[in-house]
């Protein structure tokens, strides 16, 4: 099952379109969820008995609009809806226990004007075990390419598996991006450093990491993109010509979005296309 959260925003409409299309590609049912959070209105000094009903009615309207949009995009996809009481991030995290994938818009109606990414998106991506796709509100032309970050950590394996499968389902080229930076001691003039040897080793690292996936997905055309750059910069650049950017979660710790790690968090803030955050099963 694919779950998508809606709040009536432009970004959540884009998320519904994305989720409906992915549900069709993956032959999965779609559940559209709206979270009703009463907590901001439960202020004893300013009681208002009409707020709960108004919030539920608004949520039901958002869901009806989302269902119509999903059916318009993919009429054959099975769609169900649910209104759940609680903060959106908490609701989606709980719902994700039954999900193959969770899709959210990059900004909600309550987002700060200067923020590129809403707090709900950050927390859901940081706390959810299944892949989370964060979708921006603007429309983009399909370019036929999926991009994925590759490194030497075990956390990138689930991201690679997800990216290869997405590329297969879409019939897209897969761009594997590996960004590396020289260690600090490489800039010491009295220490020899073979830059060509470093480049060779980086290419070998990527080739070895990709080999089992290439064997499993022979139909996917792979472009190996190895460059000396900061990972966030390299992945953000790749997002400009991709339909989807996939990153693995390398974060550590037990507090919310800290689990994202600096690279995945930076990519979520700056990428130009939808971003899928895929966490390792043992995180």
C-alpha cells in the first residue's frame, strides 16, 4: 500500500498525483490520509466548540478533492481515505507501519514563508521505516532519468535497490552519483598525493557497489557519475535533470530528523525534483 498525506496545499496535490502514478506502476492500493490536529485550538482561555467539527469538515473536503484527483490521474487504482486525529507527522509515521511507501508534499499550509521544506516532511522522512517521497508543488516536465547517491556505506544498498526498481518501472535511465572530496592532508605540500589514483579508486568503488544491481536489472541503463564535489552539491545538481532523486539515510541517533543525516537533509532542502529517502532496515 502507498500512503499519501494531504492538507489541501498545492504541494499535497502534487503528492497525490505522484502517489497515484506510483501506485499504478507498482500495482498497489492507495490510501489518502488527512490528520486533524486539535491541539492548537485547545486553549482554555479561548474555547470554541465549533473548531473540531470545522476541522473535520475541512479534512473531508481535502480528501474528496484528493480522491477526485487520484481517479483523474489513474482511474484503475484502488483508493481509500481516512481522517485521523493527531499531529500530521505522528499520524503518517503510524500509518507508515502498513505502507510500502509514504508520499508527502514538501510544504504544508502552515509552513514558514522562508523555509524550503516543511517540518512535517522533515520529521516523516526522518522517522519512517519505509521509503518516503517528498514532492514539491511545482510541475516539471518528465525527463526519463532517476538519480541516486552512491557511497561506500551499507546504508546506500536499500537506496540503490529502490532506485533501480523505480528506473525499471519507469523505463528510465539511472544516474548513479558518487561525490568524493580530498582528505585535508592531501593539501599539505610535503605529502605526496596521487589524484589519478584516487579517481581510479573511487570509480572502482562505484563499479563494485553497482555490479549486483546491474546483474539483477539488465534492462536498466546506468550512467556512472563520479565527481570531486560535496555530496549535497552533486546530488542537487543531478536533481535538476531528474524525475526522482533517491538518497539513503545515514543519520544516527534517536531524535526525529537527526536520523536523516546532513546529506539527505541538505538534499531535501535544495533538490529541484521529488526526493525519496530510503532508510536501512537496521537503523
